């Protein structure tokens, strides 16, 4: 004789987040970057600069893999900027947009710590160049 258990009802099925929802789920980054409490505000300001760029990249109809790569590089860049602020506290009084632009140029961005391989750094620099051009062309930087 077999024993039949009660079938369990599944809870409401929640839809999977779309690629765009996952791609733009960056609000936790400032907490990830934070080393000390005052870093949170700087991280939020960086995110305010990064979000329009993320939307712009999305509008470029790049592949999902490329979009994720650029997004991940931005996360690395934010973490590196916060790390630099903690290494060089004299930069803290500067507006975060100036600190960001000081890290970017036509050649790319800062060297990432912990050190990446040369191909990874080149890929990161590609994102930094795109961000640099976007910020200069769009004049979207806060004062």
C-alpha cells in the first residue's frame, strides 16, 4: 500500500526579472563600495553619474554580454574611486564629478586593485573611455 501525501501548493509564481531590471539593479553599489560611513554619500553621487550612462548604453542595443561587462566595469570603477578617496583624503572636498574625471581620460581609467590581467585592464579601460566621452559629450556632469 502506498501512502499518498498531500500535494503542496506552490506559492504565487513571481516572474523572472527582465534583463533590463537585472542590468539596472545597481542601487546597492554604494554599500558595496563603502569602507567607512562617509563613503556612502560619495558612492551615491557616483551612482547618479553612472545611471544615465547605463541607460545610454542600453539604448545602444549592445549585446547583453557587452552591457553586463560595461556595467561590471562601472562597479569596479566606483569601488576604485572610493578606495582612492580613502587613500588620498585630501581629494574628499572635491566634487565627486571632478574626482571621477581626474581618473578618466582618452586612454582609459585607473589601474584596478587588486591588479587585473592586461586583457581585463584593457577591457576596463574601454568602458572608461566610453564613459569619459559620454560625460564630456553630454555635459551631464553635476556641478
